[in-house]
């Protein structure tokens, strides 16, 4: 009997020891995991997980597809169940940090040698009180995306070098450009498209905060600052300045003269309409140009992407992007593991073998999915990284006529401008409510902006004072 109990006791001890060992791994929840339907992407992430866990056996990588929205974020933050690392927008870090939901990663990033390799402008977006709270994935700039087939039908472009691709810039004389370079020309090009083809010239987004977001770029072009510092040293709303009213009236003129689609236009609508030739132009970020292929069925050689036109207030490119942020409710060890995992995703300044493999696998997956591959706006500036990216771009960028995109990339360093700093998503929501009503002929722009100004100023005082 004693022998039986001894065997049982040994068994219990062995099971207990095994359980302790199996639960001793540091769990790292990767919130950027693809949805299960994206089988190629899931397989790629699984490969990265296996490599990482082989090199760092103390960690267990757990994938979770977490899509950021303000509502989804607060639900998870309030229950302290955020993924260890998650993606958000560059408008959000101040809110996330001030709420105590983000981990200070300054020391970890510095010890890894990454701090000084980060693009200083992007690092500034994620720095509060001289402490770093996130790592940029990449940046984007808004530009004007053009359907060259529509432009050709309207008599605005032609194939100038005989390669069966219409040219938005003369490849033999790059000073000759065939896209709208001013806001006045944006209107006149839209008018020409409508008059010659019957097709709408431009998409104006107006719901889901997208109208307010893109209106910001128009407002800057007309000289407006939507948030200003007052004599009291505080930030105040400035949604109803003369320049902002002028910019909104400019957008209204497209509706008044039937140059844009009527109805609710969200961020998928522009890609579908532009891709299938229902509209000539749309404003979008350079990071989603492929949407016209995947959503609208557009031929990649029919796409051009050019800078936002200049207005009376100058030429500005709304510059945003996607940062990775890290849960304040996870241990330092888990967060360090999440940061190290970025190397295995090809999203760090490292040029190691695993980093290069991940970068190539990402590009190869995009190629298989027929995505348009263009240069990214890079998060890192160290020389070995930029040299590697240049070599990968030479191999994988898959547009035949890059001169139809080149002006955007060349001008961006001079024109990029950070989004307005405080409670930007609420500001976009209020401005959306103005843009969506521009289709009504009797709509009073100034009165509406006056009411939104009052609401936003009240909100700022509640939050900032």
C-alpha cells in the first residue's frame, strides 16, 4: 500500500512540476495578428512566431486580431485586457498615455539601441514628458489618387512614351505635369471630367470621421489652423475662422455644381468608385493605394498618385501613420518580448537574418495578393536599414511607370504636416457633421461651423483646464 501511495505522490509531484514549467512562459499577446480568413498572412505570422519562440523559449506568442477603435480600446483598457502590443493611429497616443494605459518603453528601446535610429519626427509623436510610449510602424501622407483611364477619356493625359501607360508627368520633360497642382485646378479638372465624360470628378468623404479628417487638409491649404494657442497659453478651437469657412465653401461648390457623388461616402467608397471608373480622383493615404485594386478591380498601370494641390494658404500634406503601443497592464518582461518580436516581423531597425526574412516574406505575400507595392514612409533612419530597404524596393516595387508617383514622394518631406494635436477624433466627428450636409443647396456653412466651434471649445475646456 505504501508503495502505491508513493507512486501516486511521485505522479502528483511530476504533474505539478510539469504544470509549473508549462505555465512559466511569459505570455505576449500580439494584437496585430491577421484575421483567420487571411490565410497567407496567418501562415506568415505563424512562421515568425515559431522563429521567435525558438530563439526566445521563455516566451509564448499569442495572436489576437485586435482592430483599434476608440470604443474597442476603452472597453479593453477599462478591463485591463489590452493586447501586449496593439496598433493605433497617431492621433491617439496623447489620450492613451494621459489615461495611464500605455507602458513607458524608453529604457527598453534605448537598451536595444533603437532609440536614435527612429525617425525623429515620428518619435516626437510618441514622446510625452521626454519619455517614449510607442514605436512607429510606418507613416502615411495624404495625396491625390487618379484614375488615368478617366483622365484619358477626358482628354487630360496621353501615353507619351509608347509604353501603353498614360503619363501624369511627361517622362521626357518632368516639368510638364498633367494633374491639378492648385485647388483651383482641382476644381477645373473635376469640371472637365464631368463635362466630357459625365463621370464625377472627385470623391469627398463625409462619414465615419473621414470627412472631418480630410477636411483638415483642405483647411490648411486655405490657411486655416483648426486649433490655436491663445494669449492665455491654452489651446483653443478655431473651426470657424474665415479661412476654414472658405475651405468648406470650396468643397460645397463641388456639390453645388454636381461634380462629386451625392450620398454617404466612407473610406471604402472612394476605392470602389475610383477603381471601377465611376470617379476621376480621390484623396487617400499612400498606404492604401492598393485598395483600388483589391476593392475596385483597377489595373495597377491605370493608377497615379500625386501631391495634394496647393491652396492660397500653401501646400500641406496631412501626415499620420500607425504606431505600435504597449499595454500598461502587462509586465515589463512581456512588453520587452513584444518589442523584440517586431524584429521578427521586419518592423524594427535591425537588419538581422530574421528581420530580412520577415521583410521579404511580407513583400512576397503582398505580391501573391496582387497588391501594389510602393516605397513606404520609413520609421527608421539608420544607414544599414535604409540601404536594405532601398535594395528591397529595387526588387519588389511593382509599378512600371514610377514617374506617375514620384512627385508625391519627392515633395512629402517639404509639405508634411502633423495632424491637429488635441482630441482630434472628436474634432473630426464634429466636422463630419458639416461636410455631410454640403449636398444641401441652402446649407449655411458659417452657421454650422459656428455651432461646431462652440461644441469643440467647450469640450477642450472640459478636458484641458
